[in-house]
C-alpha cells in the first residue's frame, strides 16, 4: 500500500543577484502561493 504525501508551500524566496548572473533569467518562474497544498495520489 502506497501512502499519500502532502506537500505545503511554506515560503517563496527570490534571489535577484543569483538570477542576474544567468544569461536568460526568469522573472516569473513559480506560480505557487504560500499555504498552497498538494497531495499525491496512487493512480
């Protein structure tokens, strides 16, 4: 039996200095919101 796994977003951090080091930095890389939860299911 596989158990369900619950993942909760607790914090989002953006490191502007690190992303500026890359040639094509992403300005909007994550659509998750703090407090958002995901539950895995065995299909």
